[in-house]
C-alpha cells in the first residue's frame, strides 16, 4: 500500500506541521485516543495527525510508504482504502482518494505533539 502526497498537499501539511513528527492516517471510528467518535454515516472519515516521533501507539499497528515517509494506520482500516492512495489539496482542503475514487473529501490536519 502506498500513499502519494501531491506537492500542494505536502505544502499544506508542512505549513501546519513543522519540525520532527510521526504521522497517523486515522480512521475516525471511535477507536483510540485520536478518534472522538465513530461515524454512523455512510461516508468514511479520516484524520491526518502529527504525533511525537517516539510515540508508540498500539492502535496504529501498520504503516504504509508515502512521500513524507511512513504513515501509520490502524491495520483494519485498510478495508476502507485502496492499494494506491493519493492525498491531494482541493479548494484548500486535503482530499483522500484511491483507485476507486474519493474516499474522504475533507481530511483535517491535527498536531498532537507535546513539543511543537
């Protein structure tokens, strides 16, 4: 599994998150510290989260390659993803898509590091 991050999306991420970070692409399903509540809706929702580089969170048990290095995910969330993923910027909002089309058209960026 690979996540291609377009130059525009990289710039948006880097404008919001500077310095050393580990990245999570978190399915908002109510599981774990970074998911407020699961979604009962038909749509699928993800968050792009920066955490401290040395953080070991057992919920994020798998990773995928990306243009920003490894991106950690909840392993079971792969069932909501395609093999080839793309994070792009549309109207100043991050959008996650795959081979089958748009997965999430509004992926918020969150910086959860203790030292920013």
